[in-house]
C-alpha cells in the first residue's frame, strides 16, 4: 500500500463540520425518528390490518414506497431504533479518532448510546440481541416489535467491539461475546457441513440472506480476535466460504439463497455489506484465502453499481432512485477498501460521499431519503439516513488521513 502525497484538508474539515451537524440533528430528536418499514407503528393501520400478516406487509410496502412521507398523516409514531443507536455509537467512536478535537464529547455520547443499547436488548434469548422497534412484516416472516434479528444485533455488536478496542472497557467485550451465544443458539442453522455454514435472519426462520452470513462471520472472528477462541474462527471461515461460493462469475452476489427466494438481485448497499464483511474477516483473522473474491466483487461494485458522478445505482441494471443508504454504504465500502486494501480508493470514497452531500443533505444538518427521476423524496428516516451517514463521514475521514500517512499507520 502506497501513501498519497497530500490530504484534502478543506474536504476533511468540511466532513468534520457535517458530522457534527448530523449528530446535532439526531440529538435534537433524542435519536427518535421514522424507519423504512415502520408503518405498523400507526395505531390506525395496525387496527385496520386485523393482525393479518399479508395485510400488514401490503400496508408497510405502500407506506415505504410512497413518494412523500405519509407517516404523520397515518399517525405513525416515531421511535428509537436500536440499529440507529448502534450506527450512531459507531459513528461517534470512529469520529473520535478522525477528529481528535472532538474526542471527549464524541466518546461520552458513544458511551451513553452503548449504555442505552445494553439496557434495551431483547429478553429471553441466549445473549445480547436486538431487533427493530416496530412490527416488521415481510414475505418470509412477520417479526413482532423488538424481536431480535441478525442485522440489528450485528451492527450493534460492531459498535461494542469498536468501543472495546478504543476504550478497553471489558464490559463491552463481555456483551459482544454474549451475542455469539445468540448467533449459535437462537438462530436456525440451515447449512452445516465441514466446509460451509449458514444461519437464519431471525429465530425460527428458514431463510438465508447472504450478507448476513458475512456479518455473522465478522462477529465470530472479531470476538475471537480478543478471546482466543479458535473454534469461533473456524465457524467464521465456514460462513465466509459459503458466502464466497455464492459469488456469480461476474463478481456479484444475489440478496438471498437460493437466488429465487427474493426478488432482489444485485443491489447496491447489500453488495457493499458483503464486501465489507469479506474484507474485515481477512483483517481480523489474517486469512487471505478469499481475498481474490473480494477484489473481484469490489470491481463489480465500482463498475456496475455507481454512475460516473458518484451517484449510487439502485441495482446493477437500474439507475434510480439514488438512495441515501447506498450513498453512505458506498463511501464506507470504498473507504474501508482504502484503509485495509488499497489506498487509491480514497478519491472514490470521496466522490460517492460528495454526491450524497450535494444531492441529499438537508438544511437542518440531516439527510433526505432518496433522489429519483422526478425529484428528491424528503422522507426522514433516522437510522437509514443519518445513522449510516455518520459512519460514512467518519470512515471516509479516517481513510483520507491514512492516505497521507506513512505505511503502517493505524
């Protein structure tokens, strides 16, 4: 990895300003907001659905696909989404490294959010786990409010492990280790061979979502990095091998396994997720056996899921709408590529981030949902918009700083 000659200090300073404004916006709302699939937080819609899952699913789809935010009209209640709290905690922790002048303030906020998460975990399971703060109906299952799932739990645990590494607070590692008990005991093991392993999205489900297998692998490998449990590393390797074995010849991944179990094909932010987990698995284990798949996938991501100006495509064969979550994910994925793979990805991370700032940033410091063919959908979704953007800003800033440092900088 070579070092770049200069850092764009003007851009770096601006990212710090934007990050502070994002956090200020979130704090002003007490981190409460709407979420993408929260329609059943409407007492009216909940009553009208009669608790019938297909009806709840149809209502939820109608609300989230609306070109404007109809939630206030339907009485959808804002809430605190545990995934948002995990993302903001991670954003604060990474931001404390990227902008040392804010360290004390950012660390204090992160600790407060991690404490909230510790106190608001799901109950009745083997370890730390979290779910969404709303009824979540989809075609495969309907999860009650606060029913734990792998995606929310994994993103929360990433924040706890980052906090442990930064602050050396043993409680954070203990919480993260307990989440492994949830992964191993409460989620269905759906593929279990000497070579491969795959688990369910939620307890009781038989559905395999591909990016989740990478997330599970990172949880296992990251915890094992600190506990020395080699059997967790072997489990992580089997998850990663299963994930890599689903890569298409073009370097892409479908959303689910088997591919026809979901209408989603090669979309933007789930592809970015897969790449992040492959890269971090190698970083935490030193196992480079799957790195060629990562490089091939990163090339597909860059070439097929972004437009030349940095706008995130909706899917590999559909340009718009351009989702804020995909903009943030793109910046994160390319910034992580710069941090742990090839520093030359810094300008691409900046290009994607700059598109998001130019097209989806709101005057109050937050972000809008998406930009489509007919204009901007100004729906405000706290974890979807601001939560992931906070991580994107901090991660891009760290990548920019590493680009201007000698080799070996951490």
